[in-house]
């Protein structure tokens, strides 16, 4: 598993760090509890709207998914 920084540039939820197998999986990881096809959305409308940067190999104890999210209140 790897760590990725996912940046959206939206004014509400602007970025997150995820643990997953590859860049495509990071791009498809949705920041809310629902997936890209769900009704709820924390600010991102489409997986193609995000930039993904590889951070490194994750510790084996880290579970796959969102590790942290950054919200911009401004």
C-alpha cells in the first residue's frame, strides 16, 4: 500500500491523504462516506477534478482509505 496526497482545489474540502494500492485507486477514493455515484458529496464532483501525488510507501499497519482531510473555511 502507498500514501497519496489528493488535491482538489475546491473551496470547502481541498485535499486529503489516502492509503491505497495505486494512483488510480487514490483518484477514485471519495472523501465522504459515499462513493462518486452517491448522493452525498463533501465538495468534489468528479474524480477527474483532482491531482494525485505519490508520497511514499505506507506502514503495513495503516488501513486503506482516507487518513486525513483538509477543509478550507475561507
